C-alpha cells in the first residue's frame, strides 16, 4: 500500500460495473491494496441494499453447513 500520509498523487474515479463482473473487479482491486472505496449510498440502510437477499441466502447456507 502507498504512504500513510498520501504524499503520492491520487485520482478520484467512479467505476460503473455490470452486476455479474462487479464482485471480481472489486475483489481484484482490493487485493492490490492500491484503492480506497467510498460508499455513495450512505443514506441507505444495510437492509435496503440490493445485495441483502444474497447475504441472507449465504447466512442460511452457513447455518445449514
């Protein structure tokens, strides 16, 4: 990861990704450790987000295992 004091040049970008490939793209970027993510939907609660159904499905599968 870069300097903690951000003396390096940075750029603010917005990625618009198809739902099918978004997880892989975000995962790869996160593993590089060169990006910082900002939540653009801060006013939306966790239970109102699009992915909450998927999270609940995963929780149910986890309970099953």
